[in-house]
């Protein structure tokens, strides 16, 4: 993340006037593309929020104060949940996968009996999400450096002359965050902040990453180790609800009702990116296609974060140069598994990075 912020700062302090004109042209091109796709709803969303000042006030605060602190809190919380807990306790955080039943022994949940049949919240999960964020930063930095794009809020600048300035002002976007009644913060207004990095939206990309992780994170067992296999599966997967036709008894509908903890994780995982999406559009800081691009970047990084493992030799060489020993997590076989990116685990991947 530090490398990404330094890259944005370097781009911000080296901007030239030609880059600003290019960024404005790209923003107008995005509007034309959204209009052709019938998804240009940013103005309607912002006008609705402008008609509700109290709600807009809190929306400005969400945009200014949630993104970076929320991301840091997520990383700290995930690190604590997956890394600081002793291995013998992590072994209890075992949930059955849909296509892999729990081991035959109903009286134990030790690492040796579940290492190949269940998902775990172990340090490899944290390492995979950390690499995913780093990959998001790398992809986003590449895109907005090669294709700078102006956020909607800057299109209404009165200082731009010519047809492009007239067209940009005609849409009437309002900068609600940095206005007189806004809620700007040190993260949204400083000389090292690149104002023309709207595409892709890492506000939404990070939020989607956090939401997907919260929705799919393995949950700890709440019962004793002596519970039966059926009880463990019911707790992890939820209860099965079957609706039948009266009198005949024929099955009409069969669905699984998740546990309240899983339902809470899913609700939070959906709500967080949804709130961030509304905030970035209502405050005129991003277009809808910026959010789409942020989601694509998140998906590519989620699936391809392992590419960063190729940089391990560089990391080892750097640590050798500065005479620093890399901390290692040792001991347990359960840590010798790697998250494949979607909450599934594969054995024999070679430990924790």
C-alpha cells in the first residue's frame, strides 16, 4: 500500500496541464459510453442526495473517513483472527466444504484429521488477502498512469475554456466533499493526492475485497470438540428448510438456512461495498464504470495474487542487504496450506508467506 501511495504522490506532483486535458477528455468519453449503455445515472443519484442534506452530510463523511481507516482496520482484524490465535485453537475453526465432508471420526477436530478436508482461517488466508491488495494497487497504478481520468466533481470547473469545458460544465456535477459544507479530510485533499486517478475506483475495489472476505471467512466452532459430525455440519452450514405440499407431502422447496453468524457475515459483506458504491457516486467522485473497473481489478487480483510470490527472492535479497531476518511461522502442518483465492485450501503449497 505504501508503494501505491508513493506512486500516486509522484504522479500528483509531476502532473502537467496536458494531462489534465487528457483526463477531462477521458471522463467525457466515459459519460458517452455510459449513455450508450443506458447506465448514466450518476446525476440522478447525486440530485436525490442533494435534496436530502442530512443524508448527504453523512455520505460525505463515509467517503472521506471510511476508506483508508476501514481498510487498515480490516487488515489488522484479519491478521489478529488468522495469525495471533494459537494453532491448537485455529484447529477448531474448521468448517466443512460443500464437496468435502468432515472426517469420519466424530470426536476430534485436530489439525491432523482435518488438514485435507476443511477450510481454515490460518495465516495463509491473511497472506493471500494482503497480496491481493498489493496486486490491486499495482494494477490500478498502471491503469491510471496510462489512462488518467477526471472524476465527475472536477468537470464543473469554471476555469476551463473551449468546447470541452462547456460540455463538461453542462452536466452540473457538484463537488459535495470539498465544498463549503463538505467533509474533506487529509486523505482526500493534499498536494500528494492524484486528483485524476478516478479509473479504476479502489474505493470500491477495496470494499468489494473486504466484503467477499467477510462473507467467505471460516467461522469458529462454538460447541465442544465432542460434538457429532452431523452437529458440526449443521452449525457450519445452517439448517435445512423443506416446504411440502399439504396433504400429499410432496416436497415443494428445499433450501438451507444459514446460521446467524454466517448470515451476519453475508449481510455485512454485502452492505459495506454497497454503501461505498453509493457514496462514491453520490459525491461525484467516481463514475459507475470506475466502480466496474475497480471490481474487475479486485477479481483479477484475487485470482492472480500468487504472482507476487515470484518476488520472494527479491525480498530475501533485500532483507539480506539490510541484515534483517524474516519472521517465520513454524511448527504445525496445518499452516502448510495455501488459499487458492476463493476460501478453498490446497495442501502442499509450501507454508506461509
